[in-house]
């Protein structure tokens, strides 16, 4: 029943910083979940471990039931990541970037083209498909990162501070897109340090502080407490 199951997760970086001090966290299938917390709390470390970019020190992580250690390939296939930094080859075109990503995951050409058209259209990038990514505005680059993350049709989409530095109009349209994806059945996890963003979008919320999960509750219950 869980998209994510994290047990006693700890991370100490090689410089001795204890970024995660034992986190227990579950996210249900189909949930829209926010991981909230101040800078340095451990949000990116948690996302890094979920996406296999950071090695955990201790603990257990399952993604749709697949153990991240023992069944890494299956676990990784379940998720798409939208990182904070733009990390595409900006000399490629928008269409190349998304179609190549699909190819990387073994999606056939026909399906890849169909998905590219669907997501680029929904994200208002289809007209820009033949432009090199370096020509896009910051907001368009961010939307391109979202389209790319969806190309292998992951069940779970993880976004790290998706609307940082994005203007309010674009923020609203990104929110709407994510809500529609969630309605279509995708589980979504995002990190943010804006409570309003979490409030707007998410059903459940975890608050992380100094490497510990200090709250894990429904958005409603949290708002009732404030
Ligand atoms: P957040 O995403 O909530 O801002 P991070 O997970 O980035 O928090 O950071 C948690 C802690 O781990 C911070 O003290 C940060 O300085 C430290 N940290 C993050 N990445 C590294 C790294 N690669 N090496 C050493 N320390 C790190
Ligand atoms: P960023 O937008 O993150 O700064 P770049 O546009 O500098 O990224 O580079 C993205 C990718 O393009 C990297 O893999 C880099 O090796 C490659 N790259 C950088 N410069 C060139 C170039 N002049 N011609 C072709 N590829 C390049």
C-alpha cells in the first residue's frame, strides 16, 4: 500500500555532518506529500537517498515494495526525479532531451514520441520542441525538467523545490499540472520551504528539522494545530 517506506534512515557525510539522524516515514500510493523544513534540515539528503544519488549510512528504504538496496533496478524504475539544478545538455533541443531520456529507459520510439507530445503540450513547451534548451527561459527549463522526469512513466514523481525562483503565474500553472498528474494516479512528493505551497497542493506532510522528522501528519490536522 506504500509508495515509500523509510525505516531508521541515517546519513553521516564523510565530513562528519549527521544530515539524517534516524527517520521513519511512509508515503501512501497516490498521495501528494510535502517534505517541509528549513535549509539544512536534510530534505535534499532524503531525496538523494530515495533517488540513489546519495548512499545511506544506515536504515531501510522501500519504493513500491522494492528494497532500494536489494532490488535497486526495480526500485529506481518506479520514480522520476526533478532536481533543483538544470542538468540537461543545453545544446540539445527540447524534443531530443525528452526523447533521449525515454530511450535511456528503453521506451520504444513510438511511445516516446507520444509521451513527449502529451507532456510537452501540457507543459506548454510543444511549440518550443525544436529549440535548443539553452534558449529557454528559466521557467521553461523547469517545465522541461518535469516533462523529462515523466518520460519513463514512473509511478512516483519527486520534485526538489520545484517552484523556487519561479514567478507566481508560472507557479500556479505548475501547481495545476501537478494536481492533474496526481488525479491521474501518480504519487507525488515535493520538498519546499513554503508552507503555502504545501498547503495548496498536499494531502500529507512531513516536517524535517536538524535531520529528524518532527511531524508526519495530514495537512488538515497540521493546519488545525496552527
Ligand atoms: P536541505 O535540503 O533540507 O536544505 P540538506 O540535506 O541539503 O538539507 O543538508 C543537510 C545537512 O547535511 C546540512 O548540514 C548540509 O550542510 C549537510 N550536507 C549536505 N550535503 C552534504 C555533502 N555532500 N557533504 C557534507 N555535508 C552535506
Ligand atoms: P549548464 O547549463 O548546466 O551550465 P552546459 O550548457 O554548460 O550546462 O553543458 C551541458 C552539457 O553540454 C554538458 O554535458 C557539457 O559537457 C556539454 N557542453 C558544454 N559545452 C559544450 C559545447 N560547446 N559543445 C557541446 N557540448 C557542450
